[in-house]
C-alpha cells in the first residue's frame, strides 16, 4: 500500500511542480518605482548599488537516507560529492540550472542550541544566540543588516511567515529578532504583505497626519502605565510584557517612518498581477508560497526594502505549513519526518523536499531573469539569498541543510558543495554574508571568523 502511495505522490508532485509559475518580471513596476518609489536623497543620490538580503527558512529538516538505504542515491538532500564536481539528487534537481549561482554548505550549526528542544530552534536560525540569556535571544542577522541599509528604503525590513504573528516563545512564527532579543511579528499572507507594501491609506494627507498624531498620542499615554505595571508583575509576565512593549516600540517606529515618507508616493503596483487571497489548505500551498516569493521579488524590484525574512515552514508539528504536504498527497510534514524508517518514508520526505526546492528554484529564476533597475546585473546578482533549516534529520539541530545563492556583485563565488566540521559555527556564515553586504561588523554572536570558500 505504501508503495502505491509513493508512486502517486511522485506523479502528483511532477504535475504540480510547474502548475503555479511565478509571473515574469514586469518592467512597468521597475519604471514606476524608479520614478516615485525611491526616497529623494537616498538611492537616487547615491553611487552605491543596493545590497539586499533575503533569508528563507523551512523547519523540520530534510531527507538524509543512510548510505546503505535504497533511497540514499536519489533522495539525499545534500550532494554526495564535495567541491565543484557534484551532482544534484532528485531532492534538488530543480536547482541544476543555477549551479553556478549557488553553494551548498553542510556541517554547519549553532553550537549553543544543539542541546535545546528541537522545535525551539527555528527562532535562532539568524541569531545563533544563547537561549539561556535573560532575553532568550539576540538580534538576528536580517535586523542587523536592516539597521544599516534600512534608512534608504520605505521599509527597513519585511518579515513574512506562513503562520503570521509571533507564535509561541518556544515555537515562534518568525525568525526576526530585535536588538533586545524580542521577536518581530511576521505577516502571514500575500494579502497582508501586498497591503503593507503597496496599499494606499484613505483620506487626504492632512487627515493621515492627524491620524498619525492621534496614534502617537495614544502610545505616549499608554507607555508610562505599561512601564509601571512591568515593575510589579512576575518574571514570566515580564517576558510577555517585554514582547508587548517591543511591539509598541515597533509601532512607534513604523508611525515615524510612515510620516517621514508621506510625501513620497508608493510604487503603483496592480494587485491583479498577484494571487493574494489564498487559503493554503483549501486552495493548496503552491500558489500561496509562489505568491509570497513573487512579493519578495517585487519588493526588491521596487526598492521598497532591501531586507526580507520569510519563514516558509515553522519548526513545529502544529503549524499551518505542517499540512502543506497533504495538498500533494503526502502525510503532514511532522509525521513524514518521523516515518522515515517505514517503507517509502525517505522517498516521501524527499519528494516533499523536491517540492519545496521547486518553489525556491522558481524564485531564483525570477530574480536571475530580472534586470536590476538600480545596479548592474540582475536582482539576484545584487541579492544574497540564504535558504535553510535548523534541523537536518528528525529533531537533530546539527548539520543544517543550507544553500547560499546570488550575490555575484557582492563578492560571492558559487558552484561548489562545501563541508565544515562542528567546530565552525553557522554564525561564521552569517558574519560573512553581513560583511559582504557592507554591514560594519567584525563579529556576530558566537562567530569565530568568516568562510573564505564562498568568496570570490
């Protein structure tokens, strides 16, 4: 019976893999953004090209059959060979056209989270923080980049996720963390992302300014009471209150930036070019994921932001994205990851890996085929894309499956599979990427150096 299910799943996957292709690059969007989207005195007056960071996360690891298993050759996520002469397995064959534009990295992980509950690891993907510190986390790499690049765009960063919001402290719906170590809520649907980036506030400019003023007055009135309350509550409640205060401070910043950019029209982007109102369970996850990717592409094309973090699949059995595989005839993601040792288990898991990779490849294709309106080369040439997870096999927070793509004009060199020992923390990779983006940092979290192997 299991064998029949596997065969059906593969056919279903092959039919669905190309059923929802990302829209082609739209020159009119770039023209519009170049005329109205960029803030005067920022990109238009600068000789420096945009340096973008896109971080993509999927939880619950990948299929890694052992060498003596029948599925090892075809469904091993990592390439079997190291160096430049590697071949793609069925799990990642969709990436073959981009071999010279990406690097596989194996062996890396965050040492300080190797021993914590595996479903809690997703929140540390971009920070590598010590979970035993009072804050429980520290600033994530995307937020550090946004601190230095965010002033040049309307939105310093965009944080997205299939679940949306904050989630639970142990199983967050975001991988973006502020300097205080508090989580930053993610936007959970294509509609939310589009409305944030391109929605136009109702009313004239004066009424919008008055609304900003009212919102700021409310915040000013509430904050002293919140701070006073914070001094008289339990430790657990203080943690929750700090998350709330972080959200309030984030709202303050958004109000300030929104008012600052009020005289600058948003790029005119026709929402009919997107599929925005999607139920990823009823309608299937393909259009949902592809639409999120398409919105990231458009955000970069219009220079609305230069920093994006997208948690495609959270590290949790209870998340919405846990059910994505069911839409293509597979068990739910968590059950599938625990059924690897059953007949067809690794093949099922590998088939879903291939599905996620197909979506990722579609995003890379669109980025690679779009001329950058603000710099030489394509959008991909001027964007560093980090794709990966904080578990390899079932609940194992070691040997993260990682791909770095793009960044040709930012000093990255690709075309190889690099393997590292456990003495090299993943934060060395994050530090390397931050430095190539021009972020003025000499270290990051528990980094011990940089990875010269991926530099040109």
